[in-house]
């Protein structure tokens, strides 16, 4: 590794900064440095050097790393676009609701069985009729 890294020009820094701004404005674009490369029209090496240079220089007015961190930080979604993050949140909410529905159905089954048991204990004649079929549990066959 050379001691003095090749510096990028102000034009490259400005293009990367403009690409980050465009990325922030586009709700459907993925939040990645690869997308910054695509939007700026620069190579991976040039974008990487721009971010590295931004991190090492204290008097830099572009603040590329800070802008990128702000772009990624609010949603906590990492590399997902806002649209993809919204879909992900919807899927998680659906899974939670399905779990809640399953628990409520199990609770309803317990209440129904208890109610039926009380009905049978209050009406012994109903339990002895031929209409009542005893519940048999099937044994699972294990291989």
C-alpha cells in the first residue's frame, strides 16, 4: 500500500454528494454504496476513495459519510429502500397477527370444550344418549 493515497477531485466528491442526495429523494432506490456508484456514474474505486477521503479529512465540506449515515439511520432498515422496508414491516405485522389469531383460536377452543363439559355435567341425560360420540385420540405412528 502506498503511503500517500490517490486523492479524488472536488468534482468526484460533488458527484458522490449529488448521488447521495438523489438517493435520499428516491423512495424506491436501495440504500447502498453500489447505488451511489450507479447514480454518480463513477467506478467502485472512485466512490470508495471519496468515502475514505471524506473520513480522513476533518475540513471536508461534503460530509459524505455523515450524509450516508443519516440516510441509513432513521429507519434502521440498513440497505432496504423505504418501499422495501414498508413491505418488510407489513410482512412482520401479518406474521404477528397470524400468531395472535392462532393463540386466540386455541383459547376459544379451550373455552368451548369447558362450556361443553359443563353442559354435559349439568345434563347427564345428554351424555348418555346415542348422539354423543366419545372423543378418541389417534396415536401418531412413528417410523
